[in-house]
């Protein structure tokens, strides 16, 4: 709270607050794969196995990832940065297409 109070009134320049979280604290399957348990469907609590959802329209995450790839194919200056949750943001698709153009907080920065 003190950090948020300190930055709340800064209006003359951009402010970045970096928050480090620990997903799945106390639940082993979520601690092992936090990106898979960020927003979950039904799952077996004992095994952690998630039920497959019904097929529907593509998710926002997938559409975002695909669109970012299309734009990066046209503009090599585009790089992707994600806060250690590539599959929850669509950046996993971008990282597969441009391995040296994607950085997460879990790996060093890179450019392509």
C-alpha cells in the first residue's frame, strides 16, 4: 500500500509498478504450472487435470497472439514482452513464431 500511495499522485511522468506474484500458493499442480491455473475451467482437485471445454469462437488471447504475429511479420521492430505468463496472454504463439523477439520476466530480455 505505501508504494501505491506514493505513486498515486505522480502526474508529470509515466509510472510503472512492478508486482511479483506467486500463483497457486499451496496447491502443487498450480505451483508447477501457474499459467494453466490463472483462469481455470472445471478440474479435478486431486490430480489437477482440467476438463476440456466445448469448442467455441477463438479466445481473445489466441486472436491477440495471431494478430501480433501478423504485424511482426510486416514490422521487424515489434518485440513482445510478457510478465511470465505467455500462454495466458497469447505471447506463447508469438514466442514460437519469433523466439528471439519475445521476452518474459522469467528470461532475459531479447530483441530480434
